């Protein structure tokens, strides 16, 4: 298995919009990622959290199942509780766990070349943008 990453995507007003599924479907179809686990949560105005698995989504389950065909229940109840703890009231969230398939292929190529990974990490996109912006202002 390749590197695995999780995301908690929060949406105000307890509403998801349709842009997410096509973007994920494209990433899955390209072979870049595989969705390993997918859980939904809602936090009402009073702060009560309701967790929904894919099989509890009713009519929209088929849409999400088209991108999450091999989910593994990797997120435990404790993981979910911790991850949804910071949601704002009256919001929804998708908890998404993906495997980076592209990295698996790269790792195999590195191993065949007698190489090894000595460090890795993820730098959030916002941090990269801030650095680029700061460097641009410093050069001006």
C-alpha cells in the first residue's frame, strides 16, 4: 500500500455542493489516488454530531460509491470523534482517507534503482502560496 492521507472537508450550513465528486472521480480515474475510507458527519446548531457511513446516505450513496468502491473502515470511532471535534456548529464534513497510488509506483521504481526514501512530509498548499507571495513581495 502507498502513502495514506486524510482530509476533513467542512461545509457551512450542512450542505455539500456537487463540485467535490467530479474532482475526486477524476483523481481516482487517472490512477493518482484510491479512496480508502469515506465518512460524513453533521454538527447541528446545538453542537450534536451525527456520523453517517456511505450505506446511510440514501439516494446520494450511489454517487459517492462511484468514487469509493473499496472502502476499508480505516477510520475508527475514536478517529472520527477526534476529527469532527473542531467542526463549527451547523456544518457538515466529509472525512476522506486516500491512498496515493502515484507514490506507490514511484516508490517501486526507487526501490528497483536501489534507492530509499529518507524523509517525506506534506506542506499545505496555503503555506506554499504564502511563501511564494512573500518571496514575490520581497523581490519587488
